[in-house]
């Protein structure tokens, strides 16, 4: 796996000539995830899943290139929490289209946008960017991770992970809860306020419809807590399993669309 920001230009020429490059563009956001987790969690998680998916794609013959992460996105539901930042959807869409065009100009025309942030307008903006690039015939583009298409999201994140949950209410686990806390404890524990996790009570009795449909802000539906589910159920071991399974899932979704690299 190569990181585009860390290689010199002749490497990109070689990738272009090799015709087996597959670019992953991680996308996250700056958004509250409860008092125990960092604002950049979705960006970090997208990077973690990219690294976990890469070996499976390499096994299928691709040269995986991870582009620098888009750390900003659309985050209106949590905008009242200190530190949450939001772009307009059009801004995010333009960024992705322009990055995709630039990559394609250098022959890097197989692009998997790997999104770590669940927000309808954010996902729609990424889907619009994908459609724009496809209509320009600039590149082959896929949106994976949290995608606008629910089935893609389920195939990437929910397939095969249910048995890992320790929470008594896995159906109520969401933003900042067991899953995201576990991934953080495994992948970037130094950024987790581990000393307060034991004080965070379970948040199961929230308005699930309002949460899923984003009809109310996170502050009011979580009673100011900013997380949904039970962070205390999280463990680093669960995080390790979630990262492994989701990385494999994401690679499978990509390979289902594009097949193995032609050698
Ligand atoms: Zn998140």
C-alpha cells in the first residue's frame, strides 16, 4: 500500500504505466463523538479501514494507493457541539470531483471513495461527486463505507459483525457507542479519554427514528451526551475484530464491482 502524499512523482508515472493502481480516498469529518472520543474519529476510522482493506485488494492484483484524507465534511446534526465543523454539501462534492479529475489526469482512474461519516447530506454529496465523475467518464468510481446506498453501507459495516457486540442493545448502538469506541480503543487509543468511559451511562432510550433520519439535532436526542449506545461495552479486542471484518467487507464490495486486476 502506498500513500500518495508520501511518494515522489516518478512513482505515480510507474503506477500509471502499470495500469493496476486503485486509489482509495478516505473521507471523514470534524464532529463530536461524545466526551470520550476525538472530533476526527470518522476520518481516522476511514484511514484504518482503508489500511485493513488494502491487503485484500493487493491479493487481487491491485496496487493500492491511499490518497490524503478529506478531513472535512457535512455535519449539521451535531453542529451545536463545540468543535463540530460543517461544509456545504456542494463544497464537499466539488472537492471530490476535482480530486478525482486530477487523479485521472495522471492515469489514476480507479477511485474508491471510502467514507467514515454517516450523514445523509454528506453521503449524498459524495454520491453526487461519484455520478459527476462517472458522467464525465473521467474515472471508474465507487462509494464504499457509509454510502448513500443503504445496501452498500450494510455490506461494508454490518455484515458479519453482530456477534462481536457486548452491548445488551446492539440495535441501539450508534454514533460514539460501542462500535466506534472499540475501533478507537484498538486503532488510536492515545486519543481516547479512557478514564471517563466508566462514567458514561447507556443511552438506549433515544428517538431512533430522529437519529436515523436526522430530523433532530444530536444534542437534543442524546440529552447532551453526544453518543448513542453504551461506550462502556467497548473493548480494543472488539475494535480489532471490527476493523478486520470491515476491511475485508469493503474490499469484497470493491472486488464485486471491479473484479480482479488484469495482469
Ligand atoms: Zn462517527
